[in-house]
C-alpha cells in the first residue's frame, strides 16, 4: 500500500538534515524506528537510556 513506513520517512528526514546521533529511550513505542535505524545503510551513533 505505502512505499515507506513512518520510521523510514523519519530516518530519511534526519539524514537530509545531517543528523548522525540519535538519543532516545527504549520501548515498544519506538521499536519500528529502532529497527529501521538498525537496518540503515548510513551509520548513526545511537544512545539509549534505560531506567
């Protein structure tokens, strides 16, 4: 139905903006985005914090 999911669109936008570091909290609400980051061809520094 759609060519890209929300995580892919967000990652493309961040890439266009020159972002290379991503900070976040792990959890179910961002799993699709984290999976997109993991599969990305570009290299990103990912920082997560567990509580």
